[in-house]
């Protein structure tokens, strides 16, 4: 077999492949055998059609069999001979496949970049952890008060912060009206069109008004973006928000505390734990970014698009968990891809760099570390450990977990060898 490799771009290769006639002939013979076993013609039992008639009536089926089995096999051999590790499926071009002749084709593939590692163990970064303050604790407690808030109907005019219930009819210019009753929102929080929000402010229950509106340029329905319209609104009810007092009774209402001081102590502990995790991630990002700044290399477009696809699928999964059908949500995927591309490219660059450092340093996840992580997953899902491991092996998640552990250990290595200025 002949394989000629040409570098088209930093991460793209063109393989010109030629398989000899004898290899092609054997593939053709095997294909004839497979097709002959399934061939049916009037006057012949299945599998007993003569070879001559198979060639006459099933030539296209035979050729398709050869192509489906031989080309992938020859491609894999060519990639192995060329010592390439493609990151995407090949773009096959100029395929020449005929009985009694060599098989030739061109395969264009993307490969991981060759990363020439420079210094990566002496980077310097600025990182001063921000401590949790009493103001942070007060803010968290205020948020807890908001969650415990109650709303009571009032006779006065609606004011910002009130919970307002309205009936409305929204009519786009030149379009069909749409109505809804009992729509509830917090006034002044940007939950409705600004014209409706402003019109409802100062209105009492039972009052009605009509206002001109303009649909935003980012409206979820593309056909309404930028269009004018009118909104007929009736205020059904106005409810004022009441917050509980921050005292021991409030602490007891949370179920696990007797005093407000106990709540403050637990809130501080939780904030400090969260802040510590956030600070650690921020430090790791700074160190890896500093290492990446010393290494310039091209990122394969296929890996970037794969990362974008993962992010899009995660977003769709979040919609499903929220009870939405992602296929019914209008999304400008072209715009979304462009918005996600910079972050995806950075993520791929980071992953490739960490992989190169791990290989240089001989960093790997041990079997014991992998088993410990699988055990955590089994415990969290309340499923037997062997069953979880089998499932992960089958899906490929086990190897992904091993890779993730290796990446985590590599980041810890880089942070441990960096100089941190506070």
C-alpha cells in the first residue's frame, strides 16, 4: 500500500492512498460471496444464484459491499502507517474503485497540533483571596428573607416590588391578538415589556389601560422582533411583599436552628466553603492561562466544533429539565456558534496543553483514584458499584473520567509549581 502525506495546514493533513490490485481483488471476491448468499432471482433459491448472474444483476450491490468494507479498512491502515491520530472523520475525495484495478482515494483529516513545550513550571500570577465579610453574610440572610416573603392584597396603587396580577391582550401591528388572564409578575423587575411595566405602576385593582409597545430586537419570536403593537391591560390584583423579621423566630422557621446567631454561623461556613472553591478555580484558571500564554499553537477546528456541540447539547438538556422542548425554542444556531466559538477554542487549547504537560511529566490517574471516583458516583446514584462501572465502561464515560482525573492532577501540578503573589 502506498501512502503519501501532505501538510495542508498546521492541523490538517492530506493522505493520498493507493491499495494494490491483489488486495482489492480479494475484497471483491468476499463481496461477491456476501451478496450471493442473499441474492434472489426468479427460478433460483436464495443463495443459489450463479456467480455470473450475480455479476450481471447485482453489480451495484457488490460494489457497495466492497466500498463499505474495504475503504474504511484501507483508511485505518493508511492512518496507522502515517502515524497520524485524526480528530475527525475523513473527508474522502477522488475515490477510484473498480474491479481489477488499484483502489485510490484522498482523505483530508484534522490532527492534534504538535505542541513544543517551553517553560511551564515557573509562571507567576497575582492572586489575593477575598475573605467573606459580614456584609456578605447580611446579603445572604437578606436573600433568605426574600425566599420566605409573603404577599398580601392591598387596595392602594401598584408600586415597584409589588406582585401584580393582570389580564392583557397583546396585538402586534398587522398581526393577530394574543390574550392571557391571571398573569403574575413583580413590578419594576423587568419581567414584562417596559411599556406594560410603566403603565401598570400607579394603577389600582380593577383599572384598565391601553399602551403602545415595541417588541425587542431579541424577542423569542423572530417575526415580532422590532415590530410595534398595542397592549390592553387590566389590573386584577395588587399584592404587597412582606419580609419576615431577622430574629430567632425566623431562625426557627428554617427548621434546623434555634437562634439567629446559629443561622449566621452556618451561612458564614457555607459562604466560606463556596468562596474557597471559587478562589481555587480562579487561581487554577490564572495559572493555566499564564502557561497557555507561553505556548502558541493552532487548534483543530473539528475539536472546537465538538466542544460547541457539547455546550449546545448541555443547554438543550437544561431546557428539558425546565420542562421546555428545545426543538420548539427558536434559536439562531449560526449566531450561537459564533458566540460560543471563542470560549470553546480556549477550552480546547487548555485541554491540549494540559495533555502535553501530562505526557511530559508522566502524570496519570491511578486505578485506585479511578475506583474512588466511580464509588462516589455509585453512592450518589444509590446504585451498585459493579453496575455503575459496567455502564460507564460501555458508554465510554469511564475513560472520560480517567482523562478528567489526569487533567485535574495536571492542573494541581502546575499550581504547585507556580509562584503566587498575593
